[in-house]
C-alpha cells in the first residue's frame, strides 16, 4: 500500500512542479497584468495544492496531514481574493486590458468613458 501512495505522491509532485513552472512562465510571457494575474493564480495555486497533496500522501502522521489540509484550505480561500484585489487595483489605476489585433492593423481608438467610477459600487472618496 505504501508503494502506491509513494507513486501517487511522485505523480502529484511532478504535476505540481510543472504547473508552478507554467505559472511562472505565464507571468513572464503574458502581455498585461490581468492575464498575468490569471496565470499565476490558477496554475500557481493548483501547482502548490498538488505539491501539498503529495506531502499528505507521503506523511502518514496526523499532524502532517492536518497541516497540509490547512495549507490547502488557506490557499484555496485566499488566492481568488488576492487576484480580485490586484485586478481591481489595476482597473482603478486606469490600466487598460490588452487587446489582440492582427499585425499591421492600427489600434482602435475607443472613446473614453465619461465617468469610470459611475458603475463602481465602491467609489473612491476624494478629500
């Protein structure tokens, strides 16, 4: 039985490491902060969770399993909140999302919205 758990742990560790590598590669290669945030949040969180799961498979101690599950729950709850806060801060600072266009095509000039914070449920307080 322990041989099977070690194989499962090795598979989870390799997959988790590959996903963490892809998340880091996505942060380096993606064109804007919104796509970078998506890459780091989704793939990075899943990669770390697979690495922690491999630790849970190998560690037969109840303390190791409980700590691994606590890390799993903490990451699963905090990663989406952090990504949301980063994207909201980027949007509020006026950072526009990247838009793909074919090579040689001029950039589209979209009209500026009259009031960006009009639809924001939490408008900024200006003193």
